[in-house]
C-alpha cells in the first residue's frame, strides 16, 4: 500500500487518546521523506495549544488553527457557551482545499472523537466525506478500547471512509489487558507510539517517528505490533 497523499483526517476513539502527538509523528515522518506537510486544527478549545505541540515536535511546513474557543468543551458547545460564532463546515472545506494546493500532505486533526459536534450539524466524519479523505484513528491500548474502536471503525465504514488505526500511547510497562487488546483489535495496525512520546526532545522525536509507523504513514515499521515486545 503506497503512502497516503493529499488530505487525511486524524480522529480518535475518545478525547485524550494522543491525536496531537500522533499527528506530529505522521507529519515528522512525512517531512523526513521529503514531503511538504501542512497540519490544520479546525477548532481548538480550552487553554492547551495543539498547534504549538505539533510545531515543536514535528516542525511541519505549515501549522494553522482556524478558530479557538476558551472553554474545554466540544467545539460547538464551546462556541455557544462563549457566545462566539460556530465553525461552519464549508469554512473548513475551503481552507483544506486552499492549503492542499501547496502541500503534498495535509493532516486535519479533529477534536475528541469522530462524531463530536464540530459546528452546526457537522462532525469530523462529515468533513472526511466532503473532502473524500481517509481517517487515521488514534485509539487507546487500555481497558475499554475495543468497543470504542469498533464503533468508530463501523461508523467510518458505514460512510465508506478508509480507516487507518494507530495506538496512541503504548505503555512502558504493559499489562495483560494491553496485549489482549492489541490482539483483539482484529484490524491492521498502522502505528503504535510509545507512552510519553510527546515528552521527547524534538530532534529525537523526529528521528524516532518513522519507526512507530507503517510505510503507508511514511514509516519504516512493517508490523507495529512487534513494537509491543521490544
């Protein structure tokens, strides 16, 4: 399977699963492969800045956030609580199309999970359909992940969106549940990031990123499950 090009959506099975660090890892690997990479965060909520994390870890060609809301809520709710204009789907579609003209790969990082309300009557799943992009799904390795992951994958397949699965944070000291979940995903795995990858020195992160990902995501690891035993 050749490396993805054009636009790819990065989503998750939940909030806090490691989407931003996974986005940075894919961006870093693609940059090392000589690609021009842009990262778009349609909506940032709360005080944390995913844009700054991606910029520091991966240093892609371009990083941009379209709108920011002060409260750490789902984007549509955050806009409503703050009394600000919600983000329209067409605004994101137009931004993605414009930025894609000058970049080999555009990674669009969503907020929370696949069906979180991003704006009036639209979700990340709707965006993926509109821009005809695959979805990179970042999942947990811990207890509870199998149901969340299966539901996310089912929703993507129902919409005929190509999914790619990544484990966002493989623990330094995995337990039985982590290994059984890895086996029971029952899906091809396209990446597995180590726990606390985001705390690495940026140079180390950029050099290491290809080793966590399959060639489809610009990596050098044919089977990320093998990383679990290292």
